[in-house]
């Protein structure tokens, strides 16, 4: 379990490096968007590699200041309620005490990983960005998604889709179609 995003991206970069001999792209939703972004920057720093396209989803641009108090250190019941409010974990899991006991260290590490992430300014990436957001997402407003624009020198587009923070579940066919259209030219 890792609770430091930048340290995690260094490990991921080292592990996936042998598989990056062809064009590649990253899609990341929520915490995954920050990981995909920092992984792209780590690969650029360490190997002069960049994805052909970056698809951040459901996460504010990395330079936007965090507005909410950390939750990773909340008492267990409060953390479970926070997870329940996010509406991304099945009720059956949340209502299963033994399963939640096993999941709690992982949940805390995930929340700590994203809530303690500190963006450091660096040159913009050269790859296009297609950013996804949920029209009813109370966590990540459109303006914070638009802010991703400053992290690329290439094209930028924002796709707002119906749904809350976990719109990726209901909009999967549309997201897959956008990914396929954007990446089609790289398939040989």
C-alpha cells in the first residue's frame, strides 16, 4: 500500500517502462487522473517519454488548491460515511462490517495518497488532453476541469457527461467511443 502519489508514480514508471515501446495513452478517473498526470510527468523526466494522449476524468486540475479538509485520518465510522456519500461503493460492501474492516487500511491509504498530493509546477506536457467531467458532480465543478488546459501545449477538450462523480459507470460506452476516436490514428 502506498500513501504518497509521487513515490507511487516513480514505482509505476519503473515497472511499465519495458512496455512503452509503442505509442501509449493514459486514462485516469478521480485519483487515477492525478496518477496518470504525474506518471506522464515522471516518464518525461526519467525517459523523455510522453503519452500520445492524456484523459483525466473526474478530478480537478492538479494546481487547483484543495478546498476540503482531509478525510483519511477521520474515525472509522466517519470515513465510511464519507465513502457512502461519494456514491461509488456498493451499499452491500459498506454494510458488511468484516469486509469494511479489511478495506479500511486500503481506503485510508487511497485517501491519504490524493489528499496529501502536492503539485509542483513544471513545463506543460506536449500531448493532447481530453478531460471528462460529470454534469452533476458536486466534488469537481466544470471550472476546475477547465483548468487542466494549462497543463498541455497541444489540443484540449472537455467532455461533460450526465452523472455524479462516478459518471464513468453510466457513461462507459460514450467514454470508450471518445477514447477509440482519439486514439484510432495510433493503431497499426
